[in-house]
């Protein structure tokens, strides 16, 4: 069974070091330190390294040397996305440039006055896009697992600016569903990942890169229940300081029964996700056996 537990491996000390470097010197010097951190994970994080190496070697059919290079690059780029997120949260987003591909689609969703769901995955850096979608002049809600250590959360709250995005934390008592419903009622956008689940949660299955894989039921069930417009979105890092944001056309499943509605949406989401993984293989950040 997939071993992801919705938890972060980061430490408060690590955040403090990188925040200090970002604030004093900028993100590029932070990237320099990151090279050594990425090398540490490359050499000593055996469990995740084996999984990502097999992903490159067996799923994407890269050679051994290329797979090893991409494994290191994966850790390095993942660290960059965390640094970029911190930079944006601390008010330094003007350091980055962005290309928005499909922004008009998101404006169409807000114009429909129904709210909307933006589905993404742990590919690229969706979190940084969530902070920058304030240009749409509508409230953005980001649905997250409460996976950060409490001390990390307290520290980040003390050094970051107030964001235009509102975080909806997934809770066992399902109170987050009421928050999501209220967001739709107020014509707000709800952003969520649709590629991970905590063991024990309900799932759906479809083919992904040639093999059946399980996806969380929740995002697709919400879309079917509330019948709001849906777009698949991804924010991919293309250079050190440049991101490419993609929003796909609004999905219309009005002619489907509920179960078929969800299965068709999952099929199309997985296909779009597969395209992005193959185009940006070093930005696949699922460090567990996705297909097991």
C-alpha cells in the first residue's frame, strides 16, 4: 500500500536557515546551499531514492546513468520549489517571472458565478501559483493536509506575510467540507491536489503511465456533488526564477451519471498529469510507491 502519511520531513532549523539566507541574500545563494542538502538526500535517503530511481528507470525507461542524474536533480528542484514557496510567502515574489497559459479559462470560471475547483498534483510547484492567483480578483482556497510540524507552522506564521490564499485543512470530522461548500457559495476557487491519499481513505483507480494506480476519491466526489466548473492546473518550474502556469479548458461532465462523471474526470486528469510528468520528469515529487 502507498506509504505516504501526509507528513513533512522538514525541520524548524532547516526553515530558519533558508529563511535567513533568502531574506539577506536572495533565493540564488539559498540554491547554492541547497546543492549540498540535495546531495545528502541523494546519498542517504535510501528509501525514497530507490523509489524515484525505479520511477525513472522502469516507468520512464531512462538509462542507469540518466536515472541517477535525474534522481539528484529531482531532490535539487524539489528543494528549489520549497525555497521559492518561502520566498513568495515572505513577500519576495517579485524575484520570479511567470507565464500564465490559460488564465482566461480561470476568468471564465469566476464569471460563471458558481465557484470552481482547480485540480493539480504533486508535480511542479502548485503552492507558489496559489499565492499568485490573487490577480484573478477572487478568493483562492487551498485544500491541504495538516502535515507540517506545529513548530514549523508557528515559525512560518511569524515570518510570512498574510496571503491572498486561504488554507482549508482536511480534518477527520469532515468540517472542511462545509468550508469548501461555503467557498463555492461565495463564488471562490478551491484548489486541491488529486494524486495523493492517506491510507484508509476511499480511492478510485485508473491507468497511469501504463499501470493501474489509485487516486483519492474526494476531489472527484466534490466536483460531482457540487457541480461546479473544473479545470486541471499545473505550475512548472522552467528556469531558476521562471514558472509556467497551465490551466486546461473547463471540463463539462453534465451528461454523465455520478459514477461515470467521476471516472471520466479521473481518466482525463490522469492523462493530463501523465503529459506533465513526461514533459517535466524531474518535477515528479511523490516519494512513495505510487503504483503499489
